[in-house]
């Protein structure tokens, strides 16, 4: 076994915002299609790599206009100071809770959008099953095309958020007898983020400990709501992250056109998987998306735009289950 100790010199002992994210449905996907589940794990790595490249090639300060620079900053991952994946979970640490909340919301949306284009209402069969053309050389030497059916499972994260002192210590993992560096994370805020992720709510929701909410600024806190559900511990709050996907200062009517971008593919999933735990996850995702639209446009003083758009997209069955829906 070789061990290059110079590669194990990092050490952090400071305050961080902590997000503990867990992939929804991963156990089921593993049982159904190992290759599809493997692709699912690789999706967030692709998103992270793409965003890192975007930041290197087009950093926010390179944009000539402030609004474009702000947009690049809020949709990037510049404050993902430490990201540690393991199996179907992802731990993120950040020194900037408010910008982190915005970037995290966009990251979760981008992970889902990576395959959402395949989920179309009215399609026959499983919307997560797609045909991929493969070009190969036949025995006679000519090229031919064949179709390969694969699963594009939705990348949906549920998470917990907390803030506080964290220690990140160098650890080791072994690969083919060689030691490589691996961050080992510990601290009460890490434990709290994990526990809040475990609250048991359905759908890709972000549950917040008060330590995180207290550190976030008003632009984030206005989209944090108390959770009043029998299955969730008392005192838990939730960051309604879809509200952070809209752009303040833009024409509200233009922004309202984006309400259906995430809702339509989720509706297709909910319609096909119309029973069981999967349906519960997609139903909750629909309610979350609607709540995000209502909260954002209400904050802009034009919630009538959101109400009109949502009524054109979703049934009253879903809408009347939303606490913010007008009675």
C-alpha cells in the first residue's frame, strides 16, 4: 500500500452552512435497473462538472451587466465550498448561507431538468424509459443503427439544512492498494442536516433547522415556511426552493411563462405512476412547485398571475392542498 501524506494536509474547523441531500427512490431504481440507477448517480456529477466549467469560462465578474452577473452568481456553484458524495447522498458545505440557498435551489432544479425533457404527457408507457440510438459496425463491416431502451430516472433530492461549527478532517480510502484523500465531516450542524433530511416528508423538499434560517438574509427567509404536518417534527421549517428559480426585476408576465417548465414533466410522472410511494413523491413535488410560484409572485405583488397559470396547468385537487392557495 502506498500513502502520499502530502495529499492529506487539508483541515477545516469553522462555521459552514450544511446541506445533506438524499436521492429519492434510489433503492427502488436499484432493484429495477442497476444501469439506470448508476446513470442517476452520475447525473449530479455531470451537473457539478458543467457548472464548474461555466464558472471558469464565464465567471460572474466577466459579464458587462450587473443583472447578468447576478444571474450567473445565483445559478452557479461558486459557494459550494466542499461537496462530498457517497452512494446516493451528497453533502455540501458553504460559508455563505444565503447565496448557497439560491445556488442549491438551482442545482436541484438542474438535476431534475437533466432528464425532464423525456417526460411528456400523453406518451405511451413508462415516461422514464427512452430509446437511445446506437451506431455500431455490423459483421459485414457496414455501419448500422439500433435502438437501446434505457431508464432515465428523475434526479430528485430531499435535503436538510443547518448551520454551525464543522470540522473537515483528512481521511483515506483505498483503491487497488493505494491510499487517496477523502474529507471526513463531523459536527452538530452536520448531524442536524442529516436528521432534518430524515424527517420523512415526501417529495424533493428542503427542511431547515433554525440555525440555518437565522443566518440567511431576508431574500431567503421570505421563502422559508413553517411545516405543519403530523409526520414532521414540531418546529421544523422548509425552504420553498422553487421560488428562488424566478428572476426578481424581470417582467412578471414573462417570468410567469416559466411556471409550467417544471410542472409539466412532473405531471407526466404523476399521471403514469398513479399509485404508491412514487406517486406521493410526485404529488408533493407538484404542490412544492405551485407553492414556489405563489410565494414568489405574491412577493412581487402579482399573485394573480401565478394563480391563473397554475389553474391552467393543475387540477383543483392539487391546488386546494396548498396552504397558500386562496380560499
